[in-house]
C-alpha cells in the first residue's frame, strides 16, 4: 500500500506565481519548491506545466533528470555522501556501508520512521578533504566511520 504524500499546494502556487514571468523560470521554480518544501511533489508538475505553458512531460523530464530534486519528503535528518572519484579513492564506498548500517537506511532511501534520508551526491567541491559528507546542511571532510559517528551526535535533529 502506498503512503499518501501530502504537499502544500498553496505554497507551490505562490512560488510559481511569483517566478513564472522570469526568463527560464522552470529551474528557479523547481529549486525554490525544493528549498522551501524539501521536495518537488509529483502532483505539482501539472500546476507548474500549466503556469509555464509547458507539457507535464517537459516538467517531469527536468525534475527526474536532476538528481538533486527529491520526489518524496526527506527525513528529519538528511545525510549526503559524496560518491565522486576523489571521495571514492579515499574510502567513500566503505563509509557509505558504515553509515547505512549505523543509520539502518539504504542509500537513496528514507528510514521507515522518517528520521533520516541517506543520499548520494556526485561532488561536494570538497575534494581536498575527501571523503566528504553533508549532515543537515553542514559539510564535513576527511570523514572516517568514527568521525561520522561523532558528527551525528553533534548535528542530529531529534537525538
């Protein structure tokens, strides 16, 4: 059985109405929705398409092409692990395994209790301090499993 995902249609309408007349409005609208709501509700695609005189397929194509856009609400905590080459060379794959076991959530998923979302990202621009992660917006470099465990204590919501 699918879990119904509620979204704030009024908030989305306000964002769309405020930005729809800007040149190249689609990306700024999607980015603002993601920033304000934490995700781009699939049900908002039709509303955006209509306001911009685009097809739903065009809007969906952009939302699904960019990995940064979430299609479901994130957990209360978001952990992003860099999977780019530099971070992989410095142990990111083993770090992902540790984080996944520690948090009991698979990469690309949100825990059943909604406590955490674990996401892959492909370059945080912190290559000199690989492997890099972001916990709730705070970037950390040279992350080891032990440093991750310590950082969770410092950065976590609801702990």
